[in-house]
C-alpha cells in the first residue's frame, strides 16, 4: 500500500472557505434488492431490475436546485450547501460554452443493497470521455470515472481534506472503461492511522466489480460520449480491508457522498462534480444511507412470472 498524495489543485477545489451555515443532515432510505442486478451496464436487461432503487440526479442543473433549496456556500463558484459544480469552465477538447453545464456532464445514479453488497448504476451523459490522464499513472482523479465516498461505520467525524486527518474514510473509484481492461480500472482508498492510503493489491480489491457500457448519445442530444457503470461493492471486501466493522443489516446507517470525475482532455486533473453531499469536505457533512428492507428490483422471478402466465391462460379461454 502507498500513501495517496492528492494534487494541490484538487485540495484547493475541495476545501470551502465560505460556509453560510451548518449543512443539513440528510438521511435516505436505501432499499434492499430482491435479486442482485446483472452487471452489464443496462438496467433494462431484466424487467424492473432497478425498480424501487434510491435515485439521485447529479448535474449542474441539480446543483442549482440544491442551492435554491438548501442555500449556497459560494453561488458564483457553483457550490451549494450539499453539492458542488467543480467542472472545468472549458475543457481542452470540448465545444466552447458547454463547460460546467448539463451539456458537459449529467447523470442519474441508482443505489440498493442486499446481504452481500452495495450496488449502484450510474447513467452518464458526457460530451467528452477522457480516460487517458496525464500525471501519475494511478491518478483516478485525472480520468472519467465515478467515486463513491463512504463512512462505513457512520462515525460522523469532522476529519477530511481541510485537516488532512481522516477517520474511516473509504473511496471506491470505477473508471469509464470495461472492468479489468486497465490496471487502474478499480481504485480503492482506505484510512490507515488518519491518512488516506490507496490500495492496489489484487487480493484487497477482490470482489469489487462493475459492468461498463458505451452508450453513445443514449441519454440526450447534449452528449455523444455517454456511458454506464453498474457496480458491486461487497461487504466482505470492505471487511477484509479493515474499515468496516460488520456488514450492515436493516436499520444500519452509513455515510456517503458521490463524486464523478470529468476531465475533458486536460493533461492532469480537469474537473469533478460533488453530488448529494460534500465528498471533499468534512466527513460529518456526508449524507446518510439508512438500510431498509423496502424491496427493490423485480417483484418475482422469471419462473414465477412464466408459471403465473400459464395459469392465467388456462382460465382465460
């Protein structure tokens, strides 16, 4: 394991110097899957595969709505009390005027859980897909990708980027490339003795997996580099790496924040968006999952639906 050294540009973006008020503490019920999804980047593979899942829009427009509802830290910079537009004003390869708008980046993120893992699917409309990077080889923050920040035990500590001391911070990043096609397609950050440590040992990463799909312009005419990441984050993998004390059950709570990366052709770090909560601030500013047993996914198996259809045919003659 190696100590992760973040670029000064990221630290500068993530630290807020103006805060109008304590950000609201928000809780979201996280439904439980009736059956695990197929990790192929297509939520229509199985009928109602993601029905009932917790859903968040994540876009510059949504951040404007967040600011109207929850207030602003810095309206000019696009930082609401619960989210932040830190996309580049004009990426090196994108059309002028698209930067920091929904034409630059827009997404929908759905989440659910079961006894084995946490799952999500992120459907992303993007104008430029950049997975090259230009700095350190392991720098996930230089490539189109999706990061989920987790406070696995919901310790709610104030540590974070502003103090450079971390308490139980965990980050899982999946790159916008097919799973396993790149050495850094999966990146994991854990906390060791108050420091962020990136983990690339294959044994430590075993269990994390995702499906990737190139979606072209599927999610609107504003982007033509659309893609989908459909991921699985097993509890056993978190337990093995030491930052999860026990697998969640109904009634458990867990801190979280979403941070998609969108560099748009820059040589190094090139922009990001923080959704639902501030990932780069204090961990006490994370939103909270509440694990519930409300069902998500198909209401019955294919066999059950087929059998019921045959029964109905028998009586409707």
